[in-house]
C-alpha cells in the first residue's frame, strides 16, 4: 500500500535542504580535502594533532577541533584510545553542545597549510600509568572557501594512524 504522504514529505525534505545553511557538496566537488595525523609528543600523555589542508583553496575548521591552547584539553570524543591489552578507553572529558560555528569560531587553513595542536589524553581518556595506543577517529564539519562569498559545507570522516603514548 502506497503512502498518501509521500509527495508532501519529499517536498518538505527538499525545502529543508534548500534552506539549510550547510550546502552539502555534490559529486562534482570533493570534500576529501582535510587530512589528520597524530604524532608522538615528548611530554607524557600527549599527542600532536596535525590537520592538513590538501586542497587548492582555503578551509575553515572550528577551533574546538583543536586541543585547548593552555592545557591541551579537548571538548568532544575524537580520539580512539586503547590500552596495551586492546581495551578501548572511555571518553570522560567535557561534552559541549554547540550550534553552527560563527566566523569567530573558525580557523582558516590556507591551501596546503597545516596546523598543529597538542592534545592531552589524560584530561579526557586515560588516567592510569601505562602504554596507550591513540588514533584520531571522528567526523569533522568544515567549509571549503571557494571565494569571498561562496563556501561549500563538508562533513568528512577523519582517521589517522595509531601512535604509542606512555603515561
């Protein structure tokens, strides 16, 4: 039995998508332009998070994807941390609910530019001494800045290689 509401729902969804501030990229434009790497840091319990803009245009990413500049604390579960036995460590850091990023919430990465941030896993994942294996595993929302007036909203799964961290 066909639903009598199929057309109105389709129209409603279309209207919502057209009015959205986030313009999703179509198949002609690739959002696979942002890369992330983790590197070992000399300090115990810390990793260096590296975002790499692989595009020929600028990218704007929210500042909250970086560790806090003062203490390396993160505000959402973006790392996969496991102990030496392979057990995933739960995220117990802050969970901050946010709206759409404003211009002051964004950091611009120029074409082929990188940005580094030190992240402390002790503040959000692991508190016991030992060896941990950390990788980046989260979705990222960012904007490809086509020109001064146009941007393409992107939503991309980012993963990194695993690094060994001692506490």
